[in-house]
C-alpha cells in the first residue's frame, strides 16, 4: 500500500504541470468530487455554430464543440483537448441512437439522442438520459432532458436550448447521530426532532433556458453576441433559486487590432420556507454585474491580450472588485508555445454552484460571501516535439478572498427530551450534511500533462497536479482539498470495431473538521482515493454496438476503501453491460 502511494507521488513529482488551452486563461479552482459511477460515453450535440464565415473577434474563453463527451467526473483534470487527437473521436450517428444498460449492483442506464431535423441552415435535437444506482442504501438517480434549436439567418444565427434535470439521492452518510428519532436538538430556542432536522433524502430539479443571437460575419468590422439565460433550482421544502443572466459581447476589428468588451448582469432571487434558518440575509435578492474590456493583437508568432475585469455586487461580498486581464503567448517554430500573464475572477456563492460541487451541502446554510481572486499569476509551455506527442506544463499562484471549504455541520443536542432546557447537559454533534468555512487563502498550482497518440489508434495520457493551499484565516485549514492529484489512461482501437479503455485516478489524503461543543475541533484524515476503471465496446453491422464497464475495480478491497466526503463511503465496485442501436 505505502509503496503504491509513494510510486504515484513520484510520478506526479516527475511531471510538474497540466495543459491549458492555447487561446484561454485557465482558472485553477480545485474541486475533487468524483462520482464513482459507470462512465459510459454520452453522445450529445453541444451548442455548435452552423456553417458560416466566423467573425475575427471572438470571446477569449474558447470552448470546443464536440459530439461526444464522457460522463462528468468532477475531477480537477480537464480532458484531452479535441484539437489534439481528432482521430480518436467516435463517429456520430447522423440519425440518432438509443442506448440502454443494466448492471450489478443494481443500476441502470437509458439514453436517447434524435435530430428532429438537421440541415445546413438549422437543426433541432432532442436528448434524454436516465441513470440510477442503488447499492446497500446508497441511492442516486439522474434524469436529463435537453432540447437544442439553432437557425442560420441572413444577418446572424439564432441559438436556443432548454434543459431539465432532476437529481434524487439520499443522505446515506453513516457517521451521523441523526438516526435516533428519540433525540431532540436545540436550535433557535426550539426543540426539533433529529429526523425532522436532517432530511433522509433530497430531490433537486433544475431548469435551464437559453436564447441568444450572434453575428455570422463581420459587418463594417463589427461582431456581436447577445444571450439571455434563465436558471431555476428547486429543492425539497419548496426552496428555490432563480438566476437571470444577460450577456452582451461586442468586438471591433481595425486591421490587426481587436477591441472587445463583455457586459454581463446576473440577478439571483430566492423563495424559501421559514424553517430552521429564518434569516432574511440568506435569501435576500442579490445581483452581480461584470464588465470586461480588452485589447487583442496577433503578430506572426506572438499573441497579446491586455485588459481588465470589473465586478459590481449588490447585497453580498465586495461592492466593487477588479483584476487585470493580461495574457502573452509566443510560438517557436510551431513546436513550442510559451505563455504567461495575470488574471482574476469573481465567483458567486449560490445554491446551484454549491450543489454542483457537493450535493450533500446544507442548502439552508448561510451563504456569507462571494469568492474574489484579485490576482492569478500564471505561466506555462506547450511542447509538440514529434507528431502525436504533446507535453504541457504550467504554474499559477493566486490570492483568494472568501474561499469556501466544506466540513460536516454541527448541532447542539440533548441526550433525552427530559433534559430540556438544561442546556449545560447538551453536547455538540456533527451531521452528514455540510457547512462551509470562509477564509483568505493562497493557492499554488503546479500541473502537467503528457499525451501520446500512436498511429491514430492508441491514445495514452498521464496528468498530475500539486495543490499548495495556504489558509491565512486562523483555525481554518483547506478542508477536503487534496495536496496531490494524478490520473492516467489509455484508449486503444484494437480493430475498427473493437475498442478498449482504461483510466486511473488518484487523490491524496484530505483533512476534515468535526467541531466540538467547547469550541475545539476534531480533525479527521480521509484516506487517499484510488479509482481504476476498465471498459470495452464492440460494433457490428454498423448500427449495433455492445459495451461493458467495470468501475472502481479497487473498491472491493478494504485496503483501497475510501470516503469522498466524511461519512460517505464510495459506491464500490460495479459493472454495467449494455447496447447501442443507431437509427
């Protein structure tokens, strides 16, 4: 066990850094939640543009359109860029497909993608995905419905989407005292039964609607993109978060000089029952306005971006925040890219963002402040010495205000109802839901990636990351953040019909705090994460394919048992077998 641990760390140390997109600044937010469920490749159309003449001025944050995307793992490692190995992309079924599967322990998968119509001027897609697992009381059910419509007009492109998702799960964390219905808890000078204070299950429904219009080609050197987005999160007990976002992007080209500006407004509104947390400050209407002007220019081997980022916040966090936005990139003989700069960010602390990071977050917890990064210094390089071989390395250092760290929420409780209101006999206990500490912190990231594609049939990669957290607020540590992370994988096309895949993920030990009644904290150490997954697929008659997935293979061994969040054992070893039918 120790030998394996040190071996992995040695590999990470030998490769100092992870890749960045050549046309964007990478933000290094560290989140390690990784759901150990079958990673069946999903086929789904992203919001792609229809064939047209692209404007020269575009957003700096480039997103790559892809027809295939793996099930989200929520690890810190971003996938291999599409532009690196296009040959490894799986073919897209032009007329749609249906996929289904089942496995042991009890879990299932159903997936449908169908283009209602798809022409050179417009398309309309429907995508449906349903996944469920139930293993020894660990329950998770995900359902996604996605509709996308794009239409090319003479003056621009209309794009729209409507997504509806539901995530149902249970709070199965074993290390909780809230399983005894006879115990009463003191909160807001009332006595509350434990079973009423902490729900046993949760169901979160989210609606996301997008409507936008963008230019297809420049008119008098101008380009533009306008988008309206509405997002709704609805949890049990009628807790709701409404987000309305308006984004306007405009650009002007004058020879080699590009002037670009983004203006974005976000409004957050809440509907919340007055339960155990009747604080108006938690549910007050909030707003964030951002403005990002910048100048860009490209020479033969040199790219420059110089600008600034400004944020204006209402009702939470800093009223005014700012950061520079500078990025310089230089290409040497098409084999080496060197880049560096300084940027920043302002991240709203809302229910949807918290739930995305940790589904066991206590949604009635007070959301204190937004995370603000005034400075994020970065530098890196990208080397392509021979065809198919890529090496990326980067380093970044950032200062963060109001960085949040998850820990198990505590309550004051009475051992028996008869002790009420003898508060001195109460004790501080922790639960299986999570609160957050807010702190000032610095983060040093050293990242690396080595990837190799052999004869367009074998794709190998190894990635590593060092997370050097330093918390500046007293009595707070970087709870649930690993110091080391690494992953490796291989995708092999044995024949035109037979493909195999193997991937491995590692995260080092993490610290978690359990607050005590006397104000002290009990610090618990979570064991490292070792996750090994294997899969294979076979295609026959062009329209039929079979697949098998074996996930968290090491989970059957006690030596590799771990908890992603304190109290929550991983889902364990599982197998999924299924088929795909193209229409």
